[in-house]
């Protein structure tokens, strides 16, 4: 453990997720260090972080930020894009001590497996968060929708002292945080929400307020939800029987201009989490013998642009 008296946290990444939750931790007095690089590192060192939030704007300055983490910490929040996760895990090896808890907050479903391929599995937890947020410029975050929360847990669902300490540190900073009764079910419950939203949004290139009102695209979302639920069941995780209605109700409650980070990246021509979301569903579906025709069609439709964005093919 990094400290017997002060709970230390590293936040890897300072985008819409890491910037918001990290800023809340700093504002709440938590001993927090951002692990970032490039323009983001320069901005955080020069001006801290400013959050423009539906719940009230706030700013924190100074903040601790580095691109060469070295001192072991008690907990790490991984908030980079899913496709950056393995590289980020290599970067944080020096700060992962024997009892450090590493919590992924990515949108994909296989983040714990990716982390365990680089770090010791005993350090890896499962995790998820809810927030609609994005970067306006390095060090400036817009929280545009949803009441933010973090849910996490040990992969064997034990409630451990280190998990309780992280939960308490998050709550002390004013963040809604809970240890899941079943972290695997919680992660699939997030995935069944985000993957269809990303798929429909990226294919149609319109915000949720448009596609949820049209019968054709609303049906696309409903079919994708059913496909993800069927895949979860095949993987041993049984979601609620009314999961389609519950997820659609959540979509209906989002701001009209809401989009997923995957959709925003696709529409901007940037590399996205396509492989970690729709691609992961397609791979797991093939492994489990579950047909996912709507998700597979969306994935294959978006793949050419993804390859262009990554420089794998020329337009």
C-alpha cells in the first residue's frame, strides 16, 4: 500500500471521463496525480483543469500531472480510450504496488482481460462509469449530461479493504461511487447501453434526439440491445428480462444532442473505440456461437473509415 494514512490515486488520462472525475477528486482534497502527456500535460501544469458542468462549473489549480509516473499509489483509474489501454498499462507499471487496485473505466467489455495481460491479475478490478462529457480543449472539460457515477469491484466480487478505501475516497470527493454486488453483470449492463448507442449513432451520424424518434433507427437500437443481452447470457451473465425497455428509457432520458465518444471520434475522422465496442461484441459472439447480425453489420459498415483514421488504408 502506498500510504497508511493518505489514500493516493492516479488518474490515467484527462479526457471527458478522467478530466471530470480527476478534477472532482482534486477539488475534494484527494491526493490525486494525473498521468497524461503532450498538450494535455502542458495544459494541466500551466492552468489546471476547468469543468463546465450541468451541475455547476468548477476549476482546480494547481494539479499534479506527469508523463513518467514512478511513486506507487493505492488506486489507479484508467480513463484512456480502450485502444490505448495496453500501452497505458505498460506506462503505469512503476506505480502499481503489491496491493494497488487498477480500475478500468473504458466503454468496452474486455478491459480487465487487457489489463491482466500486462499487469498482475491480482491488481486488476472491473469498473464502469456514467457521464456524458468531452474535451473542449486540453484542460477544459464539458459535462453535458447524465448524473455521473462510478461502479467498480474485485473480479471475484469480494468486498476488500482496498476497494472500500477507494469507494470512500471517491465519495469524500462528492462522486457517487459503489462497489458492485456482481461487477461482471454491472459491466454488461453498461455495455448493453453503450454499444447500441455507439453503433446507431456512428452509423446514422445524428444525435440520440434524432434517431430515438424514428421507428427505423429506434428498431435498430432495440435489436442491438437484444443481441448484446443474448451474448451476455451466453457468457454466463443474465441481464434483466425487461432490459430492452430499460435501456430505451435511458436513451429517451438523454439530452437531445447526446452522442457517444465513439460516434464523436468517427464523425471527426479520429481513431475510435470501434474495435473495443462493436468489434469486441462480434468477436465474443463468434466465440460463443451467438448470431449478432445488426451489430456485425454496423461494425463492418464503420470499419473502412476506422482503418482510414488509423492510417491502415488510404482514402
